[in-house]
């Protein structure tokens, strides 16, 4: 087994294989590697130790517009539209194989750039390959309907690609979120302008290298790096873009939705969450404790569907919370390259300070801090590490209960009966995810059916499948990703009517 230093050095060696122009990692636009038009760059920082790891092109509106123009030409006039579904599928299968063949590179790039442990980035790389494989298989399946109509007509529908798809992804799952956007869009025959998060673009650049190696036509896949307010806004507002797909915060989602009205483009928004994890007294105790921890501390709580509200039946509260706190204190926090690490850092100093602000808010509002709540020092002092944190004795109106923290902060709520558990679970503007733990399966179904959430679990938390839809109710977004729903979101439905009795209608007498 490699030491932490050896593993980190291997990642930096892999990073040197990425393309560079004048020492800067470039964007991939219209089949070419290019720097930002205004020459701007951004230094990327390892969140585990604060060290610079690379300098990348930092694009703006002009770079986004150039990518959009190239994508428009590729869709309207290029060879991509003439490629059969079978040939598209074959290309996507090759993308999946290439990700698998270079799994170690993708893992280490994301751990270096994002900070999450290697065991998490390995799962992300495996799932990314499987996502391309799933949509490659779906590309050639039936996508339409026929109808019996009261006329001598053959009436049916077909699904066609929407066109140019703008895609903006977050920093918490850099490779996987890019894959969730690209795979279904390309399978359906679209072209893409993808903007990775400005903090974590490196694995997306490595993915772009695969598209180049496999000779995807120029303009079919474009990767534009830059800030959301400039490059991202240009993509969302462009009248040459037919669809915008965004994963990220609800506030930014509103801005994108507003910008999309420029041409009433199709939108898919996967936004924030404040998801409930409801535990009844009759739950399997060890399983409930395990998933209470996994639900909030996986990826340091930087997960849109994190189980950030632990809602516990009163008779179980003391025992369960005591055990959760005991185990939370034992979570091994550290550098993602350390094989012993179970939880990595917060993505940046700015976001760390945001999480710390919520912790201070909880204390000010009177919640009881049971563990954590502090930035970790010692050998972790140069990184953005916050200890796993648990608050008890909360009230529903506290900010830490109502607002998405996006960090390793768990808040505990207590209920007395089934009706109250449902009321607490739904007492949020969000509706992304939720879970129920109980050995009474009828009760589990009753509660889950009444949860206003798009993704729910019974006696588990967090499993995600390429085959099943992902998205939320209320202010957690619009539309669904993954599964056949994710494919359909990148298609237009066209009705076709064929007259089988070709003769004049006789509607007018003249």
C-alpha cells in the first residue's frame, strides 16, 4: 500500500500529463485546446493542505460564446447529426472503457483537486464509466409511440435531440456530475457546452482528452472553464443554446432559470436539499446509526442529498444520539490520499468559513453542540478541515435546521408520533431526498409516500443508481436526471401523422 506522500506524488505525476499551453491547462473548445481570450488564469489549490496544484485557463463570456458557436455549427451542419444511434452508442461504450482503463488517473485527479478520499473517488470513477455504458445501451432502444386515431392515419411520435445543451456542474462530484450531464445528452444526439466548477475542473479536462482521442467531431463536446457569473451566465442566457442543465445551489438555480427566459430554453435544475432521515424506535439500531453517519458525513456533508436532519422518535433519542456522537468522534478526518482517511476537507477556505458561520449560528440560537464544531489543527491546520459536528435540542425555525449548510453538520430533531415525524420531515422549502428507518414496513411506506421528496430510501441512505431518476420536489429543482427520465430530458417529442387515404378533404366547396 502506498504512503500518503507517495500517493499524492503519483497524483501530481498524473496531473503533468494534462495538456498545457504556456504552462496553463487550457479549455477544450471546438475540438481544440485554447486559453481564455482575455488571458485570464486561475490557480487551483489542494483543499487538504492549501498548496497550489495547477494553473488553468479562466474563461469568460467570450469563451463561452465561442464554444456555443462551435457547438451550434456542429449540431446544425456537422457530421454528428448524421451518425446513427448505433454508432453513437459504440462511441459512448468506448468512452466508458477509456474511463475504466484510466480509473487510477481519474481517482487521483479528483482527490487532489477536490480532497475527498480515494475510496470515494474510486466509486465515482466506476460509476462514471457505468453511466456512459448505461446511456450507450439506451441510445438504440425504442423511443416513441404509435396511436390508434379516428382517421385513416398512421400517427406516431419520435424523440429527437434538442440541440445545443449548456451544462453547468458543481465541485462536489467533479467527474460524476459531468458524466450525468454528458452521457444522456450525447446518447440522444445533442452537442454540449460543459462548464465545470471553477474550483474543480481537472477531471473534466482529463475526460475531454478522451473525447479528443476518440475523435468526436469538433464542437460536439466543449469544456469551458470560468466563473459562474461570467462564463456560466453567458451559457444560460445565450439564444443559441437550446437547453440548460444545472446542478448546484438554489439561489444560482433561480438566476439560471431567469437567464433561460431569453429564448425560453428547456431547463433542468438539480438544486439544494435539507433532507430528513427519520428513525423510529423500532428501527434496527446499528443500521440506523450507521446510515445516520453515512448520510451526513460522506464527502464531508458536501452532498445535495445529505441526510442533514436526523429526526428521531423520542423514546429512542438518547440512546441513538449518544451512539451517533460516539462514532462521529472516531471518524478519521484527513488527507484523501491517506488510506486511513474516512472524511476529507471542505472544498475551500471560503466554504469552510460559510460552514463555520452556520455552526456559530446554531450556538447563538441555543442549539446544543454535542461534538465537533471546530476547525481541525495540528498536521491538518493548512487544510480546510472541520470536525464531524452534531447539534441537538434544535427548534424548527433555527437556520441550521432550515438552511442547507453543505458541510459535516448534523442537526437532531425529536418526534412523538408518526404524524409529527411527517410534519417535521416536510417542514422545509426543499424536497430532494429523505429516508425512513423502521422494521414496520407498512409504516415505512406510509411515511415515505407522504414525504414531499423526489428520492427516498427505506432502511438505507444515499444509494444512487444510473437506472433510476434523480431530482427533487419544491425548491430542490425541476426535472430529473439519470434513468430513462434523464435521457428523455435531452429530447424533443415530435408528432408525425401520415394520411393513408390520399384524396382531397372537401372541406371547402369552391
